[in-house]
C-alpha cells in the first residue's frame, strides 16, 4: 500500500477535499477487509457478521465523522479499528435487545449478517471492561483497541502510540490480565 499516496489523501482531507475520502477508501479497502476479517475469526463458521458488511458500516461512520485529524496511515487505521469496534458493539447490543424482546425487529448490517448470541455477549463484556480499563489506564485501553480490534502488531501499535514495543507488550499483557479478570467475573 503506497504510504505516500495515503498520506497525500489524508492531507487533502485535512484541507477540506471531501472527494479525497472516496479515493482513500478505495486505496485502503483491502486493508480494512483484513482488519474486519480479524474480528470475524472468533466467530463460528456458520454464523458470522460478514466482513463486507462490517467494512461498509465502518465506511459510513468514517465518512460522517470529522476527518481533519488523520495525519498518518497508522492513525487512520487506528480510528477505523475503533469504529469497527463500535459497529460490533452496536450490533451486539441490538442483538441482545431483540433477544430480550426489544420490540422492533432487528435489521442486520447487510440483511444477511448474523452475530451469535454468545459472540454478542462477549463483545459487550469486552466493551464494558475496556471502558473500565480506559478510566484506569488510557494507553492500555488503546493498546487493546489497536491489537484486538485493529489487528495491529506490537511494533505498529508502538509506532502509533509513540512508545517502544516493549512498553506496548507490557501494556498488552497487563490489559489482557485486567480484561480476563473483569470478563471472567461477568460470566
């Protein structure tokens, strides 16, 4: 993926060129699909939220947010991974609401996307625990978003956070321990 072209498009977005987002999206689409498929790996084979639906919903949300702050490729993908997290959480909440008789029939992201009951509960538990972690240690929560939801490597997360891979590794291990304790207590 041509880093300079992505950076150029991000600069054009910062300058107010709304058409640059569509060009950027077509350039990064395959990478966004890779991130989305990373999320879907934890899902049962016969019941998955489709990768395409997740990418498309993330696109809609990304295009509607303030895009002036994206400075680098890594920053864009970190924001995209956070948006994908929110798409999954919203989808899981809708699934749970429908399960509890939410009244209105749930329409999935693309009409065929399905998220399992177990996966919905897991995503919501992770989201709650991650919010709790963010209140205690924002960087550890960012590491989880970048690694778990964004699929970034330790080195990529370290680059994005302007810290060392060793620090990210320690944060990742501490955050995982915290999340396991919190999520384990909910089950």
